[in-house]
């Protein structure tokens, strides 16, 4: 049990904080956990994870309870327990994510930034206020009564089979309520001329070796039109640059340099999941060997990076937009975007990559390379093993392949040099 505890408590994390002593700084973290995600604060543990213990734990426990109730508004949901850790008396405070954010400490709302706690900015504060009102940004009502939806109507006729896009259908799509349109409606409207950011596309040519930079062959900023029209315009640019035909026998076969389905899913995901209250474009960088799609904003509240990488994207940032994209069969099913992109590259040597940053999410789609003719037999066998298990130690590869240590090292190093495998 002690070993398990030390492994678990090895270091602080986004949802675990240590406090050697009881000072009021922990109240900021209480605000952060109540605003965003369940978390734990343990009093009597130092920064190295060693149990120091506390004196007068019953009195201190009561003081913590009274302080939280007096200073965090509204009152968060939490539990306080006294636990023996390595023989020392510690206080464990578990804070639950609240249903009525923002939760303020001294008039300010906080969030976790890795293992530290910081004050939220005005944009995030507004989002918390909307969450507390059970309202998404896209659902905020607007005063504009002269919105037109010709492009949306055209696609609804083609895919869904409606006769016309009337107010009843707009209500069903949650774009019109209480005799008012909302921000989602404005984003789908043809005359989308509010200062919403659009999509910035850059097509790069060959690298200019002497200056170590790329030539820009084409650049286009797509904005002030329906996000639906923006999506299809981007797909059209992709088709011109990455689709080609090859003659095989008597047939002309259409092929792709980069998976079209993976690209469509990536662009749709960027539009559906982006934060529309951030003044930043979706950026798409197209080059000979890859396409990068950079979407503004971070992961949805409460979602970990591991959950995102595994494709567990059940949390919708913009459910109204997502539903319309689903109705038009642009996205197949909620929450499977990452899984679908990975599936499209299941036979490819080089896989797509996914990066999450504080203010952006980047998806990189490499060109299709499925031919293993440039690999020798031992490399092919190691590649097939890695393709199945994704991440293995050298000893595990030895066991699965039956190869010697030196043969595995040569094979793995060769795959790394060819950018097929990565050492982490």
C-alpha cells in the first residue's frame, strides 16, 4: 500500500496539489477545481511528495471548512478527510467541479495551468458565466433580423431533402428561438459579416535552401461567408492540390497524395470545436509532404490530453454547429474524429500527429506512403510489430520478433532514420 501511495503521489499534477502548510493560497486552487475539473489538495505533503504531517488536524480541518464557506462564492461542493500518510496525519480536500460557475475567490476566478493556479482572463470568465447559465457562446441571442441562409438551404435540400428552409426548420436546428437568431445562426448565414475569424490557407512550394524558408505559392483568407461555404471552399482547394489521376491498364484511377477523408474530418473538427469568441483564424498550411490544420482554442473543459489523443471527444464545444454538420453528413458521428483520422492512415508508414497547446490544437496529415519496398526483411518485421502495438521497449521488440539485441537495434535505428519510427 505504501508503494502504491508513493507511485501515485510522486509529483503534483493538474488535479493534485500539495501543501506543506495551510496558507490562504490554496483557496485559488479551490476556485480553479470548482470552475473546471475535480481536484485534490493534500495538506501535510511537501513539494517533493514527502509526508510531513500536520498538528491539530481536527482544528485545522474545521478552519479550512469555515474559510472555504466564507470566501468562495458560490459555495463549492467538497469533502474534507483526515488521513494517515506514511504514519503522518494529513488533511485531504477533494473539490468537485461545480454546476454554477464561475466560483470566485476574493472576486476573481481561477484555473489550473499544469501544476500552478492562475487567474482566468476576461474571455474565459465570460465562458464560465455562460456555463453557469447553462448556455454556450454559440447560443447567445443577437439583434440581427436580416440573416439569409441560401447556402445552408442548398445543402439541406441536397442532403436532407427539405423543400425550403423556413423558420420552423431553423427552430428545429436551434438557430432561431424566442423570435431571435443566435450566434450559431450568424455563423451559418450567407451575410456573415460580424467580425468572426475565418480560415487562412497557405500553399507552400519548394524550400529556398539558402534562406531556409518556403516559397508561398498561394494564399487565401476565407471569411465573411457561411462557415458551411468556407468548409466546402477549403475542400475544393484540397482537391485541386492533392488529387490526381493515374492510368492503370485501360482505366484512369483517381488517387490522393493525402487522405481526403482525414483532411475533411480535420477541417470539420476545426470548425465544429474551435472557440468562436477568439479572434484568430483557423490556419491551414499545405506543402508537398504534409498539411497542417491549426485550430484556435484549447481542449474542451474537463477533457485531458490523453482522452483527446485516444479519440474520446464526446464533449462538444459547439453542439448546435456540430448537429448541423452531422445532419449534413459532414461528420459521421459525434466524438470519433481523431479515431477516424487514425483509421484512414492505418496502412500508412507515417502516421498523422496531434498536438495540444494552451491556445491551439494542431493536426498534421502526412503524404500517403504505403510501399514498404525500401525496407529490408528485418525492418519490415519490426515495423509490423510496432504498427500493431504502437509503443514498445527494445526488449519487448526482441521478445516479439525473436531477433537478437543487435539486430533489433539496427532495425529500429534504420526505421528512425527513415522517419517511420520515433524514439521517445
